[in-house]
C-alpha cells in the first residue's frame, strides 16, 4: 500500500472502503498408509511372486511402496504417481540390483494393474488387490 516490497497484507479499495484479504488456508490431505496383497509376474522368476506391498500416500500425489522378493532375493522400494483418469506410472529399485518401471491403471474397485520392464528388458506385470 505504501510501496514497500514484500508487504504480506493486501488491501483493496471498493467504493472508498478498504477490505483486508484473508490469507489462504493450507489444507493437508489425510495421510494414507496401508498394506495390500500383490501378485507379480517377473520374467526370470518361474513362479508368481505373491506378497504384500506397503504404501504411504503423500500430499504431492506420490506414493511410496515396498515389498519383499521371494527366496531371500532382497527387498524393493519404489514410488507410483497417479494421474487423472486412474492412469499412472511406477518405479521399483531392489536391493539385489534389480529394478523395473512402467505404467499402471487404478481400477474403480481400488485394485491396481500394471506392466513394465526391468533393467534387463524383462517383462514385469502385477496386480494389487482391491481395498478391503
């Protein structure tokens, strides 16, 4: 109002009356954590990998996830990012120098299906169980 730079309050004049604008409220999303069953078909593994995937959603839309590989092959950590329309991307990095990335579909019932390729160009497909 007086020409100072960085003044944090704004005023507007309407019909000779001044109104102070209210600061915008920052609303945090409810933190979402949980575990769900997952089935993974990963070329190089003879059998389906069955386990649980832990997840934790953050305010920026990213979600972290983790899972254990069978036969003490290690653990994997990753993220997925959902976009409008139930589409998204995922990325996993594993302790045994394996990793993969791809796309996913978030279904109306809460189940998730995805596919992609690992670092050696092997196919990876997965299904995460619907919300219980």
